[in-house]
C-alpha cells in the first residue's frame, strides 16, 4: 500500500545539525506533496515555531495539517483547531510545586505565550522563546490566570533533567503524559495527548489506514507516532528507544535522512 501521509518531527529530524531546512529535504518533500501526499509536521513547538518551515515547504491552507505541542493540538496550517488536549490551572499549580521540590526550572505555555514564575528567566526558557518565536511573560504563580494551558516544561541542564526523571512521583506519570523531548526539556501534557494519538485522529479524519502513514522522528516524544505509523522511520541520530520503536532506520539529520527515506519509500 502506498504512503499517503508523511508525519515528520522537526528538531533533530526535519532540520539538519545546523537547525536548518536543507535544500534536498525541501525539494524531496515538495515532490511528495506535488503527488498528493500529505506532509504533516509533528512537533513539541507551537504553530508560531512551525510556520517558517511550512512557508519554505509551500504548505498553506485548510487542507494542510500540523500537529503541535507534542500532540496536544492538531490543526490546519492556517490555525483552525481540529483537536485539543490541555492541562488545567490546577495541573499547572501542582507541576509548579513539584518543580520547586525537585529544584528544577519550569515554565508553562499556551497558544500565545510562555509563562515563567522565575523573575530571573532561565536560559532554556529564553532559548525556547527564540526557537518557537513566542514571547515570554513573567507572572508570579499567585497571579497566573485560571485557564487551560497547552503544556508544562521542566527546563534545565541535561544532568538536572537526568536526576529529575528518576524522581517524578508515579502519581504524576498516572496523571500526565510525561516525555523528554530534548536533553534539556521534560514535558508534561494531557494524558490523552501524544503525537501518536493526534496522528491517529488526523489519519481517521482523512480516511487513511495506518499502512498509508509514514512517520519520522529522533526523540522519545516521537515514540508513539513511530509505533503507530505503518512505517516508522528513526533517524540515524535518534535515541536508542526511537530506533527500537521504528521499522527502519534512515541516515542522520546531517546526512539528509528525511530526504533519503522519502525518496526510498515514497518517491521510488
């Protein structure tokens, strides 16, 4: 059965080692799109952090799709929301309190802003702001608005995240989907949200079978979609868990691994 939808993680997968979209990748994905194959970027980023790459790939309109916030939102590239799984204000307060107990920096995001209760804004929050083209707002915990949020993120040095992962209480794993998306990001999202669940919902909407879906990723937040897709492709630079979850392994992102996989399994 031919591939009709390609789901692609962004950081470490679509983008090369210089955090750039390589010409070969652009050309290959545009060729797939021209054949009617849906190219769906699936990411922990908000839509603001995806738009520059959608523009370069020529993906526009309400018949093109994107999965953001690690599956918390599935939407058209023009911003119309198809599905949304959020965390509550009470969830925010509980994760914020846990972050203090574990001595790790924390922020929370919605569709428009990054919110931090740290007066001295952590460097990784600043990095996230630049990465996803979203402003940071300092708000003390007591002044946070009572509303839903897209995700919470413990953000710190990799060795701090290594320690924190071991100390997250089981109660939080039962309550949230807790996933490490980079060495310095540990994300807390709605239990029903994941790239795999969002991809399943989108494929169902489009009338596609699993065998018609290919997913490419490199990190542990990609595991659910690598496992769900008919063809799961791990990057050569991926984690050992991503490689174990995939059907095949392509080249690294420094070697145009996405383009190589699409050329082999979609355009051949």
